[in-house]
């Protein structure tokens, strides 16, 4: 799946992602790079990025990795656990997602980084329910 195809999928089926302004930079087989551009609406007290914005970014990045590996746009998040490792300054946030296991139950992780900050600001693990592909050999 190309990044343009994935952007069209988000606009059509998942408008919250485009509402957050998430940019899909790259999609590979089981990998994705997405960016949450700095926006005043993403901030909370202390001039840091709000946790729900980081969770949304991680979820979309993992969704891109899942679709990139499985081709299944109907995959859904089953679990998402986020560990906030340090304050996330109100700047562009980069999500680097990779899948650890691909199947009907797919699992992956995301590291969130901000330029100028040493180490990740958050680490996320997530599992996804991926619908079975139709059996092409089944009589229809």
C-alpha cells in the first residue's frame, strides 16, 4: 500500500486521523513512520503534547504498519498500552512503528520521538484483531 492510498483510506474511513493532522511519511511491510505536527490544539498545561494525541498518533502508525503487512483495512485495535517516558515538548512528534507478530492477532510496538530530545518520549505496545482473508479456493 502506498502512502497516498493509505491517506485516502484515512480520509474515507478514519477522519479522526486527518482531524489530528497526522501525516503518514512511510509505510513498509509491517513498518510505518508517521508525524503529528505541532499544533496549539494538541497542547496541555506545561506546553507539552497531551497524552491522547500521542495515543492517537501511535494507533494510526500501528494501523499503517498492520495494513502494510496484511492488506486488511478492517483490522481493529484490541489493546494499546502506552508508557510515557518523559515530557513531550510541543513540537512535531515522530512515530516509528514496527510489527513483532503478524497473523489474525497481530502485535506491534511504537517509539515516539521529538527532535532535540534524547531518547523516546513514549513507548507503546498494541495488539490488533485482523479479519481472516476470504478463502480464494472456496466454492462460491
